């Protein structure tokens, strides 16, 4: 009976130790996932900003092409 109790106590301590290790690892994984989420959010904001800039550059480019086409039309007429 004494051996049973001693082994049971060891098992409980080992289980508690294993649980603590697992909990710590899960906390580390959770922290890593949160960090990745923050990085993804920042990346999405950069992509959105770049997309808006590309749209503005394309609009500006269209206007410049129209002005060039008008200028070419004037020079061909002369």
C-alpha cells in the first residue's frame, strides 16, 4: 500500500510537471500566433496603401497619355 501511494504521488507530480510544460508550450505557441496576426495585419495595411497608390498612378498615367495624344494630334496637323 505504501509503494502504491508513493508511486501515485510520483505519477501526480509527473502529470503536474507535464501539464506545466504543455501549458508553457501552448502559451508560447499562442504568443507566436498573435505575433503572426499582427504582422499579417500590418502587411495587409501596406498592401492596401500600395494598391491605392497604384490606382492613383494609373489614373495619372491615363491623363498624361491623353495630354500626349492631344499634343501629337496638334503636331501632326502642323
